[in-house]
């Protein structure tokens, strides 16, 4: 592990917010599993909680942290350190610490109560969602110098992916209900990492039977190992692309 | 040592640097002067790679600096306003930079001792006064014994005692044959330090002269008067 990442991780772990985040996640997870009598129901409840809180905390905390690191970045830039290395270290530092707190808060209870395929997949999905939203935070904080604007963009993006996107999809579904758009819907989900994550888990929880015809089409695609592979690949792209754009911008930025 | 070729930089519509050409060699002590907002800091930051010029190239020790970063180990930079992570202490900042660079050069801790920073090691950066922050910046700039020192308004905000210490230090480094680049508004302070003057105005280098040249061409003994003389001459034209 390089030395800059070490400094960043130590600095974040000293931060009380990450500690509180870990504790809240762990209270949620342990209580959900001990309230429900079977672990599948527990996972389902937990899924909804995770898909709302994890992206929000990841994106907002990371954006604020990046803005607050501007002095740190400036200090390092006058030293013989490659620009992209500073940005990468910041990304790894943030991702590692948030992944760690997700693992401690949610991962351990999942492994304890539901050490099944779905449990493991849920853990993976949680890791991916965390990383995707850290990556989105990097993009939103490089877009503007204004901290308030940057955090605003981050929250808007979260709101869009967590709530608005589903509304739009529902609207589309109703408007175009006369047409056979079920197959297209599979493609549309690729544009929202949260939906992608949700569908991946739901289809492995055997509740997809309640989702009607669209559910069957989804099951046909995401139920296969090829579908799972594609879904994770798309999540991976969601990590790479926003960060890559921000890296290009950071390399040309004047400080 | 530093070759600047046709550098231009615009921030939006504002042209901050306009076709700047400069060449600085070893052993020189150069004052970069000019009114506020004439592009001094932008020029310095371009040399450090913190600002990326719109046009032109910069060479450091015969190598282009774009896409390069290792050359910065030969530069000690003291910013005009040092900004440091708020929640770190002076000690932690110094330790961190030392650890990240992990360089094997003999550390130069003269300023650390003379400014008595050791007593303040546990103070957080956010609680420091402007002057103390400047002391930390100066210490960091000289710490790794760099070949080139770039000091942006080094004495602004320092008390007379500290600024005298810093001046002594600059003179002793100059005698070791290092290249020193200073920006300052206090011309009287520079009298016994510098060998050359670069005067900038609105992003353009007006002249780059040695002190002897300047003094003989204007017939003045003091740098400040010589500069004033030149400016008056220009205004009359």
C-alpha cells in the first residue's frame, strides 16, 4: 500500500462520521436479521435499507472529503509526486475505508446469518455500490470549484438514481404499455447502478415470481451466469467511467 | 536551469501570461516584481506544474516538465499563502512530507531550529497564525536542500526577527550556488539579496536585467529608485 493511501485511510478512520456510519449499518443489519425469522426475508429488508443509505453516505461523504482535501492536494502537488497518483490515492483511500466500514457494519451480520450464494452476492453488490458512488463523488467534485455546488450535484445524482429513475421508468412503462418493451427494460436498467443491484439480488431471492412478465424476462437474462457476469461488468464500468473522466479533468486542472 | 519558452495562459477570457520567455541559470538570485495581478504567481505555478499553460513549453535542467514530476524534487517552493490540512499538526505535516518523499538527501533543518518550530510541533495547522504558517512553509521549502528555491512573497506576514532569519538563510543558500527566484513588493528588502530583476506587467515580461545593468542605465544606487525611474520613463513615452 502506498504511503499516501495510508495517510488518507488513517485520516478518514479518525473521522467520527465513518465510525457512526459503521455503527448505524451494524445496528440496522443485526436488528433486521434478529427480527425476521428467516434469513431471506432479512436479506430483502436489508437490501432496501442498503440501497438507500449506502449510496447516499458514500457519495456525500466522499464529495465533502475531496473538497476538504484541497489543501492536502495542493501541498502534495508541490512535491515530486505524480498528479494522477494523488487522485488515485484519494480514490483508493476513500473506497477502502468505506468498504471497510460496510464490511464491518453489514458484511459480518450477513456472513453470520445468511452465508448463502445470495448473501455473498449481496456483499459483493454492496461493495460495488459503495465504489460506484465514491467514483460518482469524484466526478461531481471535479465538475465545479464551488463546494456547495459540488455537494448539490452529488445529492442530485443520488436522488436521481435512488428515486427519480424508478419514477421515470414507471412512467415509461405506463405510457408504452401497448408495446413489447420488456426486453428493452433489461437494457435500461444498465443506466442505473442501484436498479441493477436491486434486480440482481431480487432475482436470486425467488420473489421474482411476483414481478409478472417483466420479471420473467429479467429472470431469463439476469438469472443466467452470463447475465450475472454482464451485470457485474456494467457495475464495474460504473466505477471506471466517472472516475476516469474525473482523472482526465484533474490532470488538466489549475490549482 | 529553467527555460521558459513562449508561455501563455488564459483563465477564460482573461489572459494572465502573454508569450513569456525567460531563462534562469544556476547561482542567480532573481527578483520577480510587478504590480498585483500581473501574473507572477501564475508564472511560478506554471514552473511547478500546478498551473498548466495554454501554450508554450518549460524546460527544467534540459527536460520538458509537462508529464514529468520528478524534477520537483529539486525545487523548494514556498507559497504566498500556505494552505495545509487543518486537522494535522506541524509535526505531522513535516513527518508526512518526509515519509512520502523518503529522500536520502541530508535534511536541512536550520530554519526548523531557528524559528523554534519544535516547541509548536503539537499545534494544529488551523490554530496557527499567518506568520507561523509562513514559517512552516519556509521550513518545508528549504528542508530537502533543493537546487532551486522558489519563494512567493517570503517575508510577507513574518515579524522582523523571522524575516531577518529567512533573509540570512536565503543569502547563505545563494552562496552555495543555488538558483533562487523571489517575488516581492518590498524592493528595499531585496537590495542586498538579488543579482537580477524580472519586471512583469499585465502578463508580459517588461525587462530582465542584472542589477549592475539596471543601476548603471538609470544612474541610481537603490533598486527601488531605479525601478521607479524606469517606470516614470515609460509613462512619459
